[in-house]
C-alpha cells in the first residue's frame, strides 16, 4: 500500500523565482499563525510562472473571481498532519470549486507540483509547520475558535525564490463585475 503523502513527508518543494500562487488572506487568524506567512488558504500553488501572467490571464482571473460571491467561512476545529497544525474551513465546497475552475482553465498548474496527487491538499489554513509542530497542543488554539471570516478577495502572490518570502502582485475581488 503506498504511503499517503502529507505536508511533512513531501521531501520539500523549493519555491522558484517567479513562482506565483492564488491565496485567500484570512486576517482574522493572523494572530494564531506560527509560520513566517500571514494566515491564508491556498487555492492553487504554484499557479503560472510570473512570466506567463499576461493581460489575458489577468482578465480570465478577474472574470472567474467576479462570478464568485464573497464566502463566509468558519474555522471550528484544529487538525493535524504529521508536522502540520491547521484549521479546516467550513464550508470547503466553494474553495474546492474555485480550485477546480482554476485547474480546468489552467491544467498545467498542478497543485503542489503533483506531490500530493492531482487534487493537492484539502483546503486548510496552516497554523504551524515543521520541526516541533507535533509537540504543540491543539488546545493552544481552541480558545480562539470558532473563528468566522468573510472572504471578499483572492490574492495573486509571487516569490523571488526559496527563502525570499512572498509579496502580493494583484488582488481580485469576489462578486464584483470585472
């Protein structure tokens, strides 16, 4: 039986210069996150290399996201994979639908470079990851739950490569005509 890959046993995925991702910032959870990143849910990483983001790509993304109404999400429990502590959003169907729409339009954008299969990972908001994470008690986060958020936009972010962090490139409002 094959081993199910989790974020801790993937062997790493180096961020390459010009990698982009489509993410949803969840500022309501920023104070809970113990990683260098702000609180977010990844819709698709990597997306297209920066050099392939054209005005047509931008227009297609605006159209896709403008057809999606803002999303109310609730984070009510803490879960873990080996080496990762996370919050699953509910409902997650709208997030899955967005990722599926992105993958239909850009099939070459394979979630997590295919490390977790064609579907990638379930929608999640990472609280902590890496060494020592398995020792963090879930109860450290439960007093802040349930956490409610209203998602009103999706961010296209870009990195210059491993260890350089990510920066916002564009923001696409949900439910606002393109």
